[in-house]
């Protein structure tokens, strides 16, 4: 039995998830200005964008390979309609929603100037729940989700994105508290 | 006045080397800031801005991602082929009578011998269902490389009236999907054949083999129950 489409589905799924997490990490390091002095801010922004675009490409390959493998039970409705999968419906739904989220975030990154800054930022922050859903999808549906390597490496990758996210939130909280009128 | 119109014009005065160097530098920097469609853009203030400030690092990320994908795929193939070397079914547990009518139930401990369980479907006895004791029988669990398969049959009026898969492999998406597809076919085949002589479902060889073993052990038990209950009566 030729399983290569299955192997590609699994490997591109893992790589796409890591790329999404890396893109988040780069984005939060950039916005919290924790990028150090060695590399220019433009480098961080460019990497952030590049990683996001690459995540989309690998997710697309992941979905196409899953669809093309006749044994995985993925039809067009499963790919495009949340809740349409015949089995493991919830797990598939998270994947589909994450995919839509990723598409929206990446395709609104380029024509940024078409949006009001606030609107754009809200849309862009969809990347956080989209990445979280992709991780849940992987845990519920992945054939490798129960292997020791997956259970060590995935949390590490997630931690790598949660840390800069924490820095950003902390920075915002600090700024807010300083802006607040001081009591005399 | 006598002027010589044919006298040669004086040679041009050479440009001051300092000025020439300046002009060269200017030309070079102009050429560098000319907008090109692929490598950069010129902002309104005329300064050249690179479109990809992290061009090399991005290329490295693409390369690493492709390498990781290839490496993981090769690893998955390797682990799969290692697992494939254990292709035989192992049978664990025995067939048990889940519910039998009083007469059959009176037969003491009818189950174990029924699973003198064959470990390959080829070796499985192909008893048809003649003289099956009514009741519900859970077959032995046949485990292939993807996981366990266990089948339960219900016999009424000496015929198999229902077949249920109690266990099928659920370890990975592929097995789940294959079993979703194969199990209904195997059930309807078993019901119409009234035996474990079912055709292999294409793409589900392991499941079919394990299914046959478990089904046969349940049928054997129903058969043995009949024999024992008629011996005791
Ligand atoms: C339309 C959307 C999607 C579909 C139909 C889909 C389909 C699948 C399928 C069939 C599997 C099971 C493969 C297996 O392990 O046997 C899977 C696993 C996985 N998917 Fe998706 N997926 C989608 C979206 C996503 C997205 C957006 C991501 C993240 C970027 C993602 C990441 C993963 C990961 C990491 C696994 C686990 C792979 C493994 O266990 O080795 N998927 N997906």
C-alpha cells in the first residue's frame, strides 16, 4: 500500500503548525520591541510576514494531500464546510476554521493600508485563535499526537510563541498603567 | 585681417579628476536607486527601500521547512515499514457468550474451546452456521499491526441476525477512516454469507483478516454451544 500522501499530510501539518507558531513569535517580539539591536526591525517584520506566508503554503499542501489520499476520508465538504466531516467532526472543524483564519490574516497583511489601523489589528489578531485551533486540531486528529516526540516538541514550540505573547501583553499593561492619570 | 579658418581647434581642457570622481559616484548611486520590479521600491522621498529585508533568512526558512517535511515523511515511512514486518494477527482473549437462552446457558463453560483460535484467516475453520445456538456471542480479539478487531454476533432461530464490530483500530486517522468504510461492507457480507467467508474489502486487508478471525471464533462458539446443550439435554 502506497502511503506517501499520508506521510506528506502528516509532515506538512506539523511543519505548518510550527511555522504558524514561529510567525506569531516573530510578530509579538517585533511589536513588543524585544528584538535587540543586532538585527534591524525591518528584518523581524519581513521574517514575520515570510513565516506567515510559508505557513499558508504548507497548510495548503497539507489539505490537498489529505484530500488526495483516498484512505483519509476527506472530501470537498470536509475541507470547506466546518462540521461537515463524516467522522471526527469536531477535530476537522477546528482545522477548517484555523485554515480560514490563516487565509484571512495572510491576505489582509499585504493590503494593510486599505484598512483602518484598528480594524486591521483586530483582523490580524485572529492569528492567535487560529493557531490555537490548529494545535487542538492536530492533537485530536493527528496520528502522531500520542507519540512521545510530539508531546515533547509541540508544547516546546507552543511555549516559544506564548513567551513573546506574554511579553507583548505585559508591555501593553505597563504602558496602560503609566498612561493612567496619576492620583495626587 | 587674415584668419586661418582651417587651423585645428584647441584640445578640450581635461576635467578635474576630483569632479570626475564625484560624477562617477553620483552615477553609481543613481543606478542603485533606480526602482526595480523585483528587488525593491522607491519611497516618495526618493530613498531606496528594500522589499525583503530578510531575504536570505526567508530563503533559509523555506529550505528548512522543505527539509523538515522530507525528513518527517521519511521517518514516518520508516516507522511504518518497521511495523509492517509484524503482519500476522495475534489473537487475545476468547470468544464469550454474552447472552444465551436458558438451555444453552446451562451448558457449562462453553466458550473457551471455541477459540482454539486460528491466527490466520486461511487456517480459520469455515464452518457454516448450521445448528447455531441462539444468543449473542463476542468473538476473540484479533490484533493486527493497526490495532484490535473484535466482532459480536447475534443468533436467532439458528441464523446470524446481527453482526457488530465491538472494536476496530482507532490509533490513527487512516485506520479510523478505513474501518468506517470497510465495517458496513463486512457486516452485510457476513449476514448474507451466514459465515466468516467474506471477501476482502479492497484497501482493508488487515481489517478483513482480523474480522474473519474474530467472526469465526464467535460462530464456533455458537456452534459449540449447540453441541454442548444438545449433549446435556
Ligand atoms: C481544511 C482544513 C484541514 C483539513 C481537512 C485537515 C486534515 C487533516 C487530517 C486528515 C489529518 C490527519 C492526518 C493523520 O495524522 O493521519 C490532519 C492532521 C494534522 N493537521 Fe490538519 N487539516 C486541516 C487544517 C490544518 C491546519 C490549518 C493546520 C495547522 C496549520 C493543520 C495541522 C495539522 C497537524 C499538525 C496534524 C497532525 C499531523 C500528525 O499527527 O502527524 N491542519 N489534518
